[in-house]
C-alpha cells in the first residue's frame, strides 16, 4: 500500500485528476482518497516512485 499526503489536493476536480493520473499508470490500481486529510492510498504492484513522479508533474507533489 502506498500512502501519500497531497497538500494541494483540495477539491473534487483534484480528486478526479489524481484518480486519472494513478489509473494512467496502473488501470487496476485501487485508490482510497481522504480529501479533508489530503491523503491518498494506492494499492498497486507498481513502484511508488512512478506515482510520485506523475502526481508531481500534475501539480500534486507529496509532502
């Protein structure tokens, strides 16, 4: 399980962008998003670094 805090994830649009970004890397990934806490948990066989790089590129750099 990959657990990330994304301080710039603040709204529904952000949730959609984060979800689409994760699914672009791994279409089978499972996500749990806690918007008020700015946290996302990703269950995937892919490396965390792949998600971190893609999310950072989209403007959601993990803290």
